[in-house]
C-alpha cells in the first residue's frame, strides 16, 4: 500500500510502514504498545463538511492494521494482508481478536471506531487526497509489548497480521 498513513482521529501522521514478516524493534521506544485498527484507502478525495454517507462513499478499500506506539505517539504500522473492496466488508460487524503470545487479550467489532464520523471530522479539518491510507481509532485497547512477544490480530474477513517483537 503506502509508506505513510494518518490516524483519522487527530490527523497524526504515521510515517513508518512496517514490512510483513520483519521483526518489530522496540528498543528506544518509551512504553511500546500495539493495537488493532482498520486501514481505509480513499478512492476519491474528501474535503469540507459532508454527510457521513458521502464520506463513506469515498472509501475504496479496507484492510486490517496493527499500529505501534511509543510514549503514546504512533511510530509505525503494518497493514494487510487482505485488502478488500469496502462494499465487501461490513464496517459495523467486522470483528477482531488481538493476541499476545497466543493468548487472546482483547476483542472488538468495527462499529466501535465510528468510521464515518471520523472521516467527516478529518475531512472538515483538512483535505484527504485520493489514495490516502487512513487508520481508524484502535479497535482493541493497545497492549504493552516487550522483546520476545508475538502480537497477532485476527480479523473476521480481512485476514491476520502478526508482528514478532525484538
């Protein structure tokens, strides 16, 4: 997808796309955490105030994502592996299980992130260009991670993502 993404709530850029299969180095991160998110890819640009339905029409595709934070600030994200047309995903019912070392630590449904409202708020504050990768609020509570952990997010229809922490 893209080397850059943006968190919808707050417009915070996330400048580091992590590679699938590459270990996550948390050395130097204060209080590293990982949470499961949805990543949406805009098919058309959005700007200004609009109804929620129009904002959702601009979304072309969606996939699962893991977002890494350190000291409360996003430092990187991993998206994929399954990118699906938005019309093929139930944005209210898409579920997610978050695991640490094989143990389920949290679960959520996509309805919790209120994606349409987040898109409207972001578009009211700035222009969101076509092709932009936008990360929802965390579906799951971001969990603390340390060297040796293996973090996995399993989505209902968007596949699974795994990061090994080193």
